[in-house]
């Protein structure tokens, strides 16, 4: 583990402008620097780097982060590798955290991430010992280099092999991590046995789950994934995305396939921009993740009935995430092939040539709706409209929605106005819910403004701020976390403070804060603005406290009040 204090010092010492400029030439633009975004295709610059705040932000695709995050995203480095790379740039040596008096191994229980990494090391070591597993991978055409890149391993046969790695085999952490299963009799055993193991990584390159594939074709199920855990939600993660980011940017597209072996085999043949859903249909979360990397996503499915069913499910799940700048296309391979077998038989060039024939989403939808419908009778057209209605209602990308509506109206022989009269579809001028006022906007904005000013100038925090702050709401917890972090790091820049806050605030809130921080006017008098926000917040908390006190006092009769309570009541009422 790299000490947190070192990461803080590193983020305070490094200049993100220098880091980004080495890979993406920047131009001065006011107080910031700008360039065309390296994470998606664009013609005019929407990517900005702030030397004051020490992070980057793209107004086009939403990419944002610190110097560490930039190296991870752009160079495909893991968190630890990015820290080492930055340390070299500024002449710092990454310390190795050691324990002077390590506790006996059997008493030391690691956290979830450490547990998953230890399991990955174990499976990787076991692969080297298994001739059978190695021969299987060679038979699938995989080189040792590709197997090492994807950290492929092997879970040997047997019921409790992990006990050799985790003497605390009965610890809750192993069950929470999804590595062991407990039966009704309370007996524990390894979840993965006699399977090729594919580690699943998060965006920092940390192992958060596993996929296991059988070697013996008679065994079932063919693929077996980690269960849902605090680290791993299969509807949110894509296998291979951490390693594929550079390939996706270089190719300008992402390829979504169905299996782990498809991703690995394609990488073996130089197609390094493939990812796979984890035993589930593609979700809007998957689409949103990929949209941060590219504007073109190609789905590749087997040409059999199961493949076509999976393709349609992926298309329907993608509808809510569509934007006008996104291209979704669908490629169907011959029935006898999957991506793994196709690329091995025909090679990279043939596979990429086949991708050029992939159907655009709108064409695929029309083709699928009309597959068993000749559109000859009026009843056929009614059926076509009925099938199209739920699809049209989900698409909120204005231009795509309009063109698709026009095409469906044309095929059914009605005008666009007539079709819109029959089908209640969302307005293309304003998306549903956009006009709804934000609840408690003033209060929320005030809390957030206080936080933004404090992140810009942490030295403004005072211990007394924690005394008037109370409440357990989301905004209260946010303000408290930022004050405490600022007090501990009064000289830190916004990037370093945001990194510290990752332990205290959820990812959604951090993204919102960073986005608002990035567009904050740097010409403001931060100290003056902060003092004004502090004064208003203190007044709000004082009013809350007095209101709560009045409620409690109102439950007593006047004769039951102490002299002190009576004096306080007079003070409150006299305000």
C-alpha cells in the first residue's frame, strides 16, 4: 500500500498542465489551458486543464480527473503505476509501507480489495503449475504474453484450496468477496474449482471480481461469475475495459462481445478494443461508460437465435442512454462462428472488414420490427405501430428520435402528426423532467457553494465550523467531510483534497462537485465569498436548532420549564 500522505504530497507537488501537455499539446485559454479531448473525437476543443484546481475536465464527454486519473485514462496505467510515473516526473521516491511488528498471518484479516488481489495472485500461480490448463489455453491459440496481460489464472480442483492463501478461511470477508460459498450445514468451500480464471478490473485496475470458464466441455455452467458484492455489480462493469481504453481511443470505436475468451482472443490478433458484458445484457450503465471512451460502439453477436435475442435485448437496454452523437451498430457473425473462432480462422483484417457492414441501430430496429411483418394489410401496420410505440417512447436523443419517427410513419402510411396523435411520445423540444424545479435549490446551492470555496482555499476552514454544524442529511455530511479534510490539509490544492474525499463521499457527489468546481469563476474573491456562505449557513443551522428546541419546549407547560429554558424561549421569540 502507498501511504496516503505520500499521495497527498505528490498531488500537491505535481503540475497537471505539464503532465497533460506531454501527451496532449495544450494552448493557453484565459486562466486555463485547452485542447481537443483525447478521450473522444471532436473538432473544436472542449477539454480544459486548470492549473489552479489541478484537474482536467471535458465538457463534451464528461471525462475529468486529477493528474493520476489522466495517466490512468490516457496511458491505461493502474493506480499504483500512475503514482510511480508521476513520482518520477517530480523526483520523488515512492515509499514502501512496512510493518515493524507484523501480526501472525492467521490473525491478520485483509480488506475486500486486498483479498481479491491475493486470490488473483493465487490463481495466476496455480496456472503455471497446471499443464492441463496451459494446454487448454494454448489450444485456444493464446500466447503466454496475452495470458499475462489479462492476468489469467486457474482455480484447481478441490473444495478448499484457498485455505492455503487465507488461513482465516472462516472470515466473513471471503464470503462477502464471493470467493467462498457456505452450504446449509455451515460447511464452506471454494466458489471456483477447476476453471480458467479471468480477473475483472475496475477503472483503477483493481481486481473486483472473477469470471471462471470450464475446461471440460461437459461441465456446467460454461461461465461462472462472482456474485454481486460491495465491489462488483455486473450490470455496471465490462470485462476488459481497463485494458482496452487505449485501444478504443486509437481505433475510435469499442467492440462489445459476449464472452471473456472472445475479448482475449481478439486481443491476441491485435483487436485490442473489445469488451464483454458480464453474464448479463448490455445496460445503460455500460453504454454510458463506453460513451466516455468513444462515440462509436459495435455490438458483435453470434448469428444463431440466442445471439439475435441477446442483440435485441442489448439494443432495447441501450435506448435510454442514446445521444445524437453516439453511433450504435450491430454485427452478426455466421451461425457457425463466434468472435473467437472467426478471428482465428479469418484474421484481423477480415474481422474488421466485417465490422464495416454492421447495421446502424435505427436500421436494425426497423429490420427487426419488420422481420415477420410484411406490412401488407392495415392490421400489419397496426401491429408494426404497436411494436414500435414502446421503443419510440424511450428514445430521447432529439434528432435520432425525429428521424426514426418519420421512417416508421412512412412505412405505415401515416403522417408524422397522425402518428404522434396516436402514440403519446415525449416532446423533442424538452425532455421529461427537465423543467421540474430542484427541491431546496437555495439550501443545496448554499451548502455546495460553501464546499466549493473551501476546496479552493482549504486554509479558510476553522475548528469552530464543526461546532455550529449539525444534522445527518446528505448535505450536512458533505459539509462536515470537507471541513474535516480541509482542517487536516490546509495547504492542499483542490485535486489533493478531492482525492482525500473519495473515502468520505459517494462517487456521484464527487463528480458533481468536481464539475461545479471546474466551471467556478477563478476571479472571485474566494475569502469574501466563503465568509458570506459561512454566515448564511450558520444562520440556517441556528434557525434549525431553535425550531427543534421550540418543538421540544412546546410539549411542556410553562410551569414545567426551568428558568434557563424560559430565558432561552424569550430569546428565541424575540429574534
